[in-house]
C-alpha cells in the first residue's frame, strides 16, 4: 500500500524539484529551500557528486509519513541508469526512482521493492513498454522537445498513461501542461539558476512558492 500512497502523494503535490549541483551539501541546501517554499517532492540526481549522502541527509530530516508540515517531504533519486544505482538509492532512503530513459531492469527492481519508478520516455512505443512493465507515471523527457499538446496525442492511443513532463517546464507554461492533462511536472534548472548565480539560496524558496502558486491556479481552472 505504501507505493500506492506515495504515487498518490506525488500526484497530489504536482510539482517535483529536480536538483543538480556541484556538491551534496549544495543540493541539500537547495532541497531545504525548495521544501520551505512549498515544493514537497524532491528529486536528487545521481549526477551530483556523493548524491547518496544528500539523499541520506534529506531522508533523515524529512518523511512522506510525517504529520508535521515542516518535516513532510518525499525524497527521491533521479538520473538513475541501472538497477544497481536504484537499489543503492533506495537503501539510502530514496522513496521514488526517476530515470532519463526506460531501463526494464530498473523498473523490475523498483516493482520488487514496491517503490514508485518514473522512467523517461519520448515515444508511444516507450510509453507502451513502460505501462507493460507496470510503470504508474511516465516521465515525458526531454519536455522541451514537445508542446503540451503532446499529452493529448499520447492519450489518444494510451488514455491510461499518466504523464509527467520534465525539462523545459517553466512558470510561463506550467499551467498549459497541467490543463493538457499532466499528472505532475518536473522543474529543473529554472528553480535554482538565480540562486546559484548569486549565492543566495533563499531565492530557491521564493521561486518554489511561485511554482506552487502557478500549479494551484492551474488546478483551480
């Protein structure tokens, strides 16, 4: 039941912060600021040096089962290329797994341990294969190669597919993606660019709050 609950929580939250950085400590700071700004789903990418340390630290501070709003967050891992990396991240506290592409062995492992897995897909064939492997949410990636109308095109033959665009989602187009039928969106560099440039990581919290406001406005329509 935990997997089902986690998938529902991720969909309910609607916005996933995809975090990359130069160090694990930097990403932890980004995550803490994003959470304080209202984005409660955090994806730490495995391109971060010592990414598992960041996941361990965040998983010790936050939990998807916490009833304290300040301690509630869902910590996951991204840029997972293989099942070995997925298992290491799960053991470090990751509650969901995201990949840039569809790797069947990774999906099989996550299903074995009842952990939500969201592989990156670009084609109808990819998405169909993901569904057949038991994937609950498919990451449309890179999202900047498509327009929101892509979701309608996908849902023609595959109405059962749950799509989360990642890459190229911005404050300007988030509403279009949600209204087109996206179950959630992944937010990458736009969330952190200003903070990295200035060294003021409180800007991550401010941008996160703007994304949450935009998401709620889109859902209210």
